């Protein structure tokens, strides 16, 4: 439960009292502010460690400052349901950033990598967007075979539409990226890649302080699992734009009853070399993705274990050189492949 409050005086001490549907006092959260902003979040656990199942709650905010005291009662907050679909579907796509115009050797393996993920997901009974076929992923082009740049804004808008589709809750992308967008564009957005801000707005995953300024928003569309394989994609706002928790290595405790379902985000910190222009794509990139899915989906490991075993167990075979040290997990490291992917 979130309470959005702001004091007319910037420097005040505050307390927020919570009451249940029968006007029974539950408990108090307190603090102080130097800018008048009072962000209050309560996980619905009472002082006795029990999850409150009331239909609604009432919050009363009290402030004390140089000008005296003030009190305000917030409107009732009705308990909503988790709008996660009956099963979270997959979004799988890649950017053909190395095929043209240089025709890097082995670049076709990056397409095959995404195609294999589509085939595995569909074979397991999942729906995959954007729809291409049962054997092929959605491939974003950057230039045509003659080296002429392609206006691929419609393709990026297609991707944005499926990302914001209510049933989409798991995503894989391989291509150019950045700290605050995917696609590799200097200023991503408006069909030239996708910016983190566009994702925040499209998925209603604005930070809490944004909500205090802009007012209530529709229910957030949180993703359960996201792997954005691109440069610097773990260094900025992208994880939070998908609704993943603002914590690099949380334990299970942030996901107590009454809070959001487990979620995790994989991305790279810093620049990552995919290959050498006159030599070709490093095959350890598509090979690593294949082994990660084997360890996570088929061998039943947690995401954290799968991330490491996909490297350790195959380093002498075909993943030597993969930048495992730059591949970061944001969110719940112990997530299993299909954990919390159904409702309820």
C-alpha cells in the first residue's frame, strides 16, 4: 500500500497511522522529510507478522514542524488483485546489427539463437510475440543487403506494442543497447529503438516519486523475467522500467506476502565486444545463451546458478571468452524458470 503525501512545510517530522476496514488501528510508520515529500509504503504485514486481508485500509498522516501540527486522512485504499495473466507469455526478438553492411562471419548464428528460443517456447506451450512462425523469431533489420539504411521504425513500434501487451511478462532481446534504451540509437525512442522512459510510461512502471507528482496511474505492468543482451543494459533505468525491484542482489525477504511476485533482469554492465569486424561474431555469445536456457529450464537451476554453470560447465568447450563478469542480475537471483509465471 502506498500513501502519497506532501507537507506544505518542507521540514517536518511525520507519522502515518493505518486502520483496517473495521476502523481498527493496525500500526504506525514514521520518519522525517526536508522537502515536504512523504513517501509511505506498507507491505500489509501487521506488527504481529500477519498479512492483513482487509478489503480496504485508511491512512492518517500527521506532521509536526516549525509552524505546528497538521493532520490529514487519505481516501480509502481498496485492495486490488494481481492482474498477472493466467500465464505470462514470451517476447523474443533480436536485432540484425552485424549482418549488414559488413556481413560479419557467423552473424546468422545470432538469428538462429533467437529462433531456437522461439521453437523451445512454442514447443513448451507458450505463446511468443511478435508472431512470425513456429520456427522463426522477429528479426529487426538495420540496413538492407546493399548497405542502405532502412527505416525500421514500424518494426520497433511493433516490438513496443507486444512488450506492452498485457499477457507479455517475459522478454529476451539480443542487439545493440544502452543504459537507458535498446536499439543502440544515441537518443532512443519514437520508433528508433525504445527508450526506458517509453517503457515506464507504456508499462505504467513509473517510480513512486513520479506518481506523487503526476497523481495515481493505472496498475503497473511488471515483468517477471527480462534478458536484454546488449551493451550497458544493466547500468541505467531499463530494469526498473520493466518493473524489476531496485536491488541488485536481494534475498527472498523483499517478496513477503502482500508484495510483488519475484522478478529478475539480466543485462550487461559496460560495453561488450560481440566480435571482430573482419573476423566475425564470437560464437560464445549464442552458445552461452543456449547453455543458460539448458541449465535454467531443463536442469532446474535457479537463475543465479544457471548463469554461472552455463559458463563454468562449458568454458573448455564453446564459451571461453564470454564476458560472464559483466552479466548482471537485477532482482531475485533465485528465480526458477517458470516460478510465479501463473496466476495465482
